[in-house]
C-alpha cells in the first residue's frame, strides 16, 4: 500500500535477549482489547470478499497501515509446488524511503481509517502508486530447495520470524526489502502452506517489531484461511464450469452430424475453459497416418508462425505415438521441446478412440487470470483436457466412420446404377448382335445379286452407276456388321509362345498393296532382343492391322509410317507412328470408345476391338502426339507374367474337366 497511515510511536522494546516489560494490568488489558478489535476489523474486511487477490490486498493493507501493524512495505509470496519455487504474487507500499516520507507527510495531514485505506486499495486509486514495487516482487522466483535455514525457510515451516540487518535473506528478496527490520509470516490454509508474507519498515528495529509479531501472526493466520477458502471456492467454480462444458459438449456431439463443426467447437471449448489463447486439432490421415490440422481456434487474429506450426505438429506426433499427454509449463526450461518459445505454456493430449490413436489436441499460450499468476497450465488443466479429449475422441471417430459409411453407401449406389446401366447395355448389345446376325444373310444376298447385276449392265447404261452404289453400300454394311459381331462375340485368346517380330512381319505383308497404292514409306525397326511371348498370334495380327489401317487412313499420299519393336524393362513395346495431322485432344480421349469415329465412313469399332484384345493379353494401348510424328500408338505387352497367365488358363481348364467328371449329387 503506497498511502498507509504513518506508523505510531515505537512501543517500548528491549533487545532480543531481554523480556518485554510488563504493562500495568489495565494497560495490558486495554492493549489486548485494542488488538482484538483490530483483528476483528481485519477479519471482517477479509470475509467481505471471496476473491483471493482481494483478500491478499486487504491483508497487505492491514500489515502496512499505521493504524494497524504499521509496516512500510509488504508482499505475498506464494508456493508453486509444481515448479518448486516461491514466486512473487502481490506487493503494497512505496518503492523507496523518499516515497515513504512523502506518504507519511500526506497522511499526517489527512489521516485515513483502515476501512478507507482498504476501499482505496481495492479501487482504482491504490494500484498505480504501488506499481514499481509490484513489478519487482512479481519477478521473484526463488527455488524452494535453495532457501537454506533463514527466516523464509522457517516461515514456510509455520514459524513467524523477525529479521534485521544481520539475518540472511535471499539476495533478490533483500534487494527489495532493504529496511533495517522486518518480519516474515507464514500463510497457511486448512489444506497446507500457501506461502509467506514479507514486510519491512524504515523506522524501528528488530526488537521493536517483536511485540507486534503475535498480532501479525494472527492476521496472517486468518488471511491464509480466507485465501485458502477463496481459492477452493474458485477451484470449485472452475471445476463446475468444466463439468458444464463437458455436459454441453456431450449433448452437442451426440446430436451433431458435421465433423467440421464438432472439431471447431472442441478447439474453442478447450481454449476457453483452460484460459488459453490458441488451440489446434491434428487428425491422422489414412493410410499414411500423417497428421494434419483439421481445426484451429485463436483469440483475435493472431495465427501461429510456420515454425511454431511445425513444432506443434512434432509435439502432436510424439504425443500420439506414445498415447500419453504432454505438459510443457515453461518452453525455456532445460529439456523442453524445441520451437515452442512463442507458444508459452503448452498442453498436448492424444485423441484415442476404441484403443486407436486418431489425432491430438494441442492447447497453448495460456492467459494469466491475475496480475502475477504464472501463465502456465497445471495438473488440473491437464486432467480437464484429458477428460475432454476422451469424450470428444469417440464422437470424432464416430463422425469419421459415419462419413466413411456415407461415402461407401454413395459409391455403392453409383456402382449399382453402373451395373444396372451395364446390364441394359449388355442386353442391348445382345439384341444388336442378334439383329446384326439376322440382317447379315439378306444383306449378303442383296450384295451378291447386286454384284451379278453390275457385271451384266453396260457402263454406258444409265443404271450402271446406281447398281455400283448399291454394291458399294452393301459392302460397307457387311463390313460394319462383321466388326460389330466381332466386337460383341470376341472369343478368348488361344495363347502360345510366338515370335512377335515374325507376327509383325506377317501383318505388314497384308498391308503391302495398300502401302504401294498410296506410295507410303514404311520404316521398320525390329528389336533383336525381343523374347518369345505368350499370345494369340491371329488376334495380335488383328490388333496391329487395325492400328496400321488407322495410320494409313491418317497419313497423306507419299507420307511415312514407322513400326518399331523394343524390349523395355519387363515389357515389349510396339510403336506405330505416322506423320499425318495431329489428333485433337477431345478426339484422342475417345479413340477407344466403341462406335466413336471421327471419319465419315468409319465404324468406330476397329480400335475398340484392338484395345479389348490387348487388355485380354494383360497389356495396354497408349496414344500420343510428338514433334516428329503426328500420332504414335504404343502397344505394351508384359513379359514376366506370360507363363503365369498360361498356367492360370491350364488350372481353370483342369478345374472345369474335374467338375465335369465329378458325379452329380
């Protein structure tokens, strides 16, 4: 308290080895009555609030008030058991002797009662004057194990102590409380030691304070009980709020069907309930189990830097791998994970559902609720976040499973629709094959009779051209029906070990007359290291013939066609290239679609038949355009699994024969 009433006249005192002179009976009784009255007033003021910070300030005001204990400066140091330190919490009084003299002079002219001093301290007028001392005390961090046997250590054991210039105090404490005399009082609640009160005076001596020690101990005792009760009430309120949060989240999770909304609600609730500025939820993806941020919550617009994001992800991965929570109270402490400096205190808890880790919840940058509270998570925060994570994990995993089920259900409906469509197409194809087969015979008769008539009609006859058109169109219809029947009734390949280069040579012989007629140059490059392949020679000839005919139709008179075979890493490739115009992209994408054709008189089945045959051989057909050739078709046939395919065919045939020999039940 910066404006405490000036201390009264010093009480008669002797040295520490002499007993205090006894007062006359009436004077002694009057003094005891006065102290009891003062203690009653102080206790009454303490119990007017249930805020630990208010009770601490009331206590320090009573210690420093001239109408009470009359010390100049006082501070509360609290025990931080988790950190193992005694830390500064609150301070009242002037920072220097000069400030103390000014206050004494002012209050000497205008004295204030204890109640008025407390009212001013709890209002807006008292804190600013104490700020310098407040900040110095707030920076104190004293390891409990290094206090030795001085007054502070004795006070933590429950014994009040008077100190003077000759007593040993920790250096940091002595630089603040540098008066010639002072006292250290234990601050104990019902549940245990809370901390100590340290006070000093610029006037008076150690012996002078001895007579005030009993009253000071009574004040400290009542303050400890009041602060302990207030802290317990505060903790009960926090726990009640946490239970309410868990209850509300449980209801929302049960009624929610949106995973994104639930994750965002979880991140916000975890931050708000634990007084943190930020949180993030990492979920493990499938199948690589790599963590990714699925939800964030930040107080304001601040977002973690990329470096902090990487450090938080590493922490979450470690937490998920071990399936154990991680509490980092001080990222600057030795052994703390790297990269968390700007995050402040951090808690990371795993999200585990049905015994399987699915992610991690990270909450960081805790906000201090009071001026000197350490902005660090404690065991109670960790316990709450673990409970919250346990409750949320099941809901999150259920929603993920629900989303997966819905996607599977949607794919199933799409597959069912596709199967239904395929069944319709299969029925249509079967009907088309029957119709084509029925049309083929009368069409052959029409074509045959038309050709016979064309041989008897003279070229000068006006009907000769009409008959020629009938013959030509009948032949085209016959060709379309043949290819359609071939596509619809494509038989299984009859596999045998064949020389692919020889099959290529035989196919190119069939195309020789057409090449000569169009004056197209054929460039052949047959690879010498082509192994014998398991294939149906007739069907592969059909594939090559369809591709070569397509190339011949695409190239202009006098153009070039290149045919090349080569052995490439476990497969044999056949390239058929022509220097005709490039095929547009939209046409190239549909080259192998049945009945699609870009030519006026095309059937759209040649390349589709070729593609189906190659796939039955375990290969594929690719098409591309490059700088030197307008279009390049590449047929890829596997080498390694040819024997396996033939063995599979033999096994199927063996099973069929065995089934035929097996007697009927």
